[in-house]
C-alpha cells in the first residue's frame, strides 16, 4: 500500500490527465448531436482534442507553455466545431486545471498573460457554442478566472513558505557560524589563560634553578647541568611570551597578577550582590589544592553562571554550590528567575564557552530550567590525575 500511495502522489495527476484525454476522445467519437463530424474531420478532432489535453503532461518541464497549449488549442478547435469543447467534461476539468497552473506561475508577467488567454479563450469557446446562453459570456470566464485566482493564491503561499524556509536556513547557518566563532574565541581565551599559568610556572622554575646554581661551585658538572636547564627554561619562557603576544587580542590587558580561582568566589559573589542579585555560596567536602588551570576554569564557569543569572534570569537570588568529591569537582549555579534555557551573552557565547571549558577536562555539563522554577547550570570536572 505505501508503494501505491507514493505512486499516486507522484503520478496521480498524470493518470487523471490521460483518463481525461481518453474519455474526451471517446466522447468525441460517439457524439450523436447534429454537429457531429465524420470521416477525416472526426479523426482530426479526436487527435486534436487528445493532444490538447495531453499537453498538460508536460507541465513540469514547460509550466507556461503546457497550459497555454491547452487553452489556445481548445479555442482554435472551437472555430472548427462549436460543440467539440463544451460537450466534453474532461476538457472542461483540464481547462480549469490549466487556469490554476497559469495563476501559480512564478513569473508575474506570464501569469497575467495566462489570465488574458483564459478569459479570451473561454469567451471564444462560449461564442462558438451554438447552445450558449447570454449569461454564459459572464459565468464561464468568471469561473475559469476563479481557478486562476486559486492558483495565484497558491503561488503566494508557496513563495511565503520558500521565503520562510530560506530565512530559517540562513538563521541556522548564522547560528552555526556564531557557535564556531564562540568556540574559537573561548578556546583562544583558554589558551591564553593556560599559557599565563604555564609561563608563571616556568618563571618560578627558572628562578629556583638559578638560585640553586649560584650556590654551587662554578666549574662543577652539576652547576653546568643546572646552567643548561636554566638557559633552556629562559628560552622556553621567551618563546612562551612571544606566543602569548600572538594569542592576546588587541584589547586584552596583560595580567601580571595570578588569575582568579575558587578561593576568589567570595569576592565575585560580593560584586554580583552589588549589582543587585543576592548570592549565597555553599562549600561541600574538603577543599583540595587544584592545578592552576583547572582552578581558573572552575572560577570562570561559576562566573559565567552568575553573569547569566544576573543578565537573564529576572530573579532575585542565586545559589552557588562547590562540592569537592574524591574523584571530581562539582559546580552548580541555580537562580530563582523565570528565564528560559536560552542563556547566553546575546551571541550564544555563554553556555558554549562553559561547554568548551568542561570538555577540555573531560567533564560533563548540563543547563536546564528546573521543574521547581529557576535556571540551573551544572558542571563536573574530573580530578583523577589532576591534583596538584
């Protein structure tokens, strides 16, 4: 059955056109009126009326020409036999279908030309019909004009649907592009922060190696080895600073002090409270000494959660929970606002940035509207192999 439905969905109208052509040809052949042709003229009319109707089979390839052929051909046949068109219901139905097709043409000029042909053609057919009534000159053209108007309305609806689909596709492409930009920006920021941390650590190492070397005899093998280590460290530090300069954006300020960490959450909460959002901090578990980069990323995640709550929640309170587990660091920022799950900084950077930071450490992140109200941001950062 599904195969049959697919066939009729694709070719059902073509089947009806063929049926209309056959029925019109048979109807012409078995006519019994006084105007019935015979001999070669009968054969000509049978072939003519069949070809006129079958022209609609080419409507996909020739959307303007195919319905025009039907109307021009039918009008021309009415000059030869006034009853040839009006006596066949199949021709009438196909003429109505051709009117709809002409109205649905994408080209407005072609559609208007089609309307003129429909009105003139239907008037000619009525005029040549020996049985016509005066009212037919108004009723018949108006009837086919209504068919044209239906096609025109379908065309407008189709164009609106195409515009809406095109707009949706552009919006999707823009969202994808914005997401890629956001990911790149967040990764660059993470790289700058990581290089800051590594550069600080290398500086400390170089200073300590230099201090130890100065306490050792100048000509000893150990002193020479430490001198090589110190030189390698200074070279690495110079390259690191050069790389930092390339990664740092023009408006970035060089951070001389160490970046913030979870120990600075109280100061962050105070800043958010001053902006109008009541913040409560909850610490669970025994605090651990974390690697500098992970500590900074955890702080940034909480900072982003509070920033989103302040900008988008519309609430008055936020709860921040930091839980130290043996194998993971769990962070949660929850507010009491009615905001939606589409939290960001306006360009979609907020949650994308959090996701990139969590992904960098192989963690998990979730952001959702709570069933009890408010928006929740959760992140889990594994600690296995990360402890300082």
